[in-house]
C-alpha cells in the first residue's frame, strides 16, 4: 500500500480512536475476523469483517518451524484445520504442555509455512455455528503479513495478539523478533500507527514498548482468573488493582479484559451493575477493550437469550447481542472485541 493509502486509512480511523488519547467513540475489533459468519482466522473472515464495518481486525499469532508468524487462535490446530485428514502428517501428532495445560494434537511450530499452506481451515465450534461448516476446507491459513496487507489495503487497523511467547521461545522460535520484522516489512512506524499489539504475558509487550525504533500501542490482556504465565507470582486481579493499573500504564496504552470484569453476572446468569474498572483504568490513561461479544445464546446472559429456556437446541440461536453491547458501551468502554462486527457497529450507532 502506498503512503497516501496508509494516511487515508489512518484518517478514517481517527474518527473512531485517537492512538494518543481517549477514543472519541468505541472501536469495533473483529475478533478473529467475522467469526460468527466464517471460520476464524481466514482472509475471508477478515475481509467480511471489514465489509461489516470493523475498525480493526484481530489476528492471533503463532509461529511456524521456519519462523513465520501465522494466524491461528492456538498453536494446536486439530480443531481449526483439516490436518487430521493428511496422512503425510500423521506422525506429527504429539502431546505438549503449553502454559501448564497438556494437549494432544498437531502444533504449528512443528510445521513449515509451506506445509501449513497445504492445510485448510475449519469451523472451531460447529455445534454452535453449523452454518460456518459450509465454508470448511475452502481457506488457507494466512500469515500475519497477509493479514496486515489486507488491513492496509482497506485502510483499517490491525490488532494482533502474541500467543504463548514464553512457550514458543522454549520451542526454539521467538515470535517477538519475527513480529518486529513483519511490521518493518509492512511499513514500519506507518503500520504501527494504526495497530494495537496485545498479549496475556507481560514480557513480550514490555519489550515492544521499550523499543526506540517503533512506537507501539501495547495492550495488556487479563482474564477473571489466573495470571500471566511469565510472572507466575502475579495474578490478573493484582494487576487490575489501582497500583497494578499504574504499573501497566508504564508500558501499555490499554487493557483488554474479560467481560465480567466490567459487568459481572449474578447467580442467575444475568448482567449486574458495572464495576469501577473502566473509571479506574481511565484515571491512569488506559483505554479498555473487553472481550468477547458473541451473538449465540450460549454466550449471552440469561435475560438476553431467545427461544425455549434451557433447551439444548436453542443454545446456537442468536439472542439479543445488541442489548449486551449497548450495556457495555454505556459503561464507557473504548472498544469491543466481537465475533459479529456488524452487530457491534450497529449498536454503537
């Protein structure tokens, strides 16, 4: 993309988010693409998200044996590709322990990019998204460079997540230098100007934030439970205390948090009164981007579901996502990660 195209894209995003100040309106982040409509982490899913009005597309990044960043939710790919149908890769199946959790399957870091490109993507949760199964085996695994080029082509931002950087380094593939190299090749600072980079670990984004050659907009991810794998004596709860937020603000521009940390649910699975997390984060000049907004009943609070209450077959039906999104927008969040970017755009307006 030429310089004029990048500048036009940045100008288009300026109405949604100031990368140096509080967003003027919440940004819509396409969570793994338009995942409610296409298998996640495919160029087709990212393209549809852009057409639906997403401001940013979000690729999760893992790394190949030959040190190329590719877009997969996890480095174990048996549930998101047709790898099990490839007899030539049968002997690659093995058990690994990633961040304390053991799994048996096929792992991106055991494949070259050329080998991965022979695989095709599949729907990760077919029981909830049966319509997406029609797109199985149609799309390649994209590289980060391909996703970045697509975002730039359409003047949209990109919001990559570095997955399991400590584990990958232990496997002999370090995603941080590869990420820096890919961004430099994709435009350097011009690319970073319309990018957030996120991670559940601390070290990787601290490293990026301390670089002098490129200014990064880093986001610290946090969930309700647990803590960063590279700081196992620290919990996310501690990191989201007032002192913890001030420490995050030393290296990050924002926090990406699990939804109940902003609006919890009661024992009946209904939305409660918002917490003070958004206000406390804003007091330390951190933006707040909660995850993940999904349209199916299975993911929604009880009062927002449609159809027969408790009926198993209704869990995949789409409920009142609009009401959930509006509640979080009203709570003052600065952006949302959504599998349904069209719904998030509509609710915002």
